[in-house]
C-alpha cells in the first residue's frame, strides 16, 4: 500500500492502473476510520482492481462554530487498518493541495442541500460537493463508495453526479452499527462510555417511529421519535421526521420513506436514519 500526497502522483498511479485494464474504486473519507468505512473498503476490494482511499478532513464542510480543529485524526492508525483491508493507494493530501488559496469555484446542489442538515449547517453540503467533485476529477474512479448513515449527503451527491454527468457508479453501503445499535461514526470518539449508552436513543427513536411510518402515519412517526429522544437522559433532540428518501421533501405516496433524526449527546452532534417500507392498504 502506498501513501500519496499530491494530485500529480495519484493521477500517474491511476493512469498506470488504467493501462493494465484495472477498474478503480474510490472510498472518500475524513479519516478516524471505523468498521463502517472499512466495510466500504472491503466491498471496493471485491469489485475493483485498484482501491483508492482518500483521507482528507475537508475544511469547506465545517461551519465557523463546528469541530474542524477537534475533529479526530489518526493517519497512522488509519493506514494500518487500510493495509489490513488490502487498499492499494491512500490519498492523503494537504489542505493546500486540494483547496488552493485562490480557489474561486464552489459546487452547489439546490433544494436537497437546503433542508434538515443543510438548513442547520449552512454551506456544509456545498463543501461536501466541492471536495467530492474534485476527488472524482482527480481519481476518475469507476465506482465511488459512501455510507447510508449520511443519507442526505448521499442524496445530494447522487444529484450532483447526475446533473454534472460524472461517469461514475455510486455504491451506497448499509449503516454499520455497534452491538447496542449506535450507528458507527468518527464523532463517536467524542463520547464517554456513559454517553455512548445515551446515544442509543437515536436508533431507539427510529425503531419506535417505524411502525407509524409503515402505516402511513408520518406525523405520528415524528411525534413518537421526538418522545423517545426527549425522554432520554442527556440527549438534546434537533429533529426527528419522515421524508422522501430521494428528495428529502415530504413523503410521497409510493415513494421510499426515510426516518431521520439528529441530536446532541454530550460534545457530539449525531445523526441516524432508517428506511421504512410502507404497508400496502
């Protein structure tokens, strides 16, 4: 496994793989890897001849009061994990390599990026789209791998890929959970053992809302999820609602329904979601 720091070098190495007729899979990450990330690497390893994992804490997707400086970083530990999973290249550039000081372009997806997470974190999805667009241009993968835990991000990026015509297949892996149901997240590193127990309220809320959503009672689902979150010690709910899984607008008849929750537990703001199949009546 090779660690690459520059755009020029990663392009050369990918071009060499192309000459050997190898397909290329890209797993974009911000590091602090857990088994959710590694599940994407394993799948990429199964489906591609060359596996590239990017490790880049993208400053564009953090707001002024968010945790950029405190975001967990462990490149040495991450690279050991990736070597064990058979990754070929780790692209770990400096900030200036990805975002030059004279950068004048931002990628924005309207609508989808303006609700829920987008409304609460202004500019967040612009930062995500801008860096992912750049990574797709640099690596030019056949497949790019994301996780269902960041469901709104996946929807936003899917729209970007569609609208801008990126010739890449987006592969979305399922949420990987700890044994108590807590969705794996790099920000879980902020939590104490007691806070980890409290954070299971997010998944419990989704499970409690699921029967209501399956029956088509979306208001009931939201109310039940909020009830569970508000009754949990040390959990500060942000939102809990049912949305159309593709548009993130109000649920549509016959559409895919997604329950989404966000809450603060101790120092961490956590998100989770659950796809629900609506019962036929």
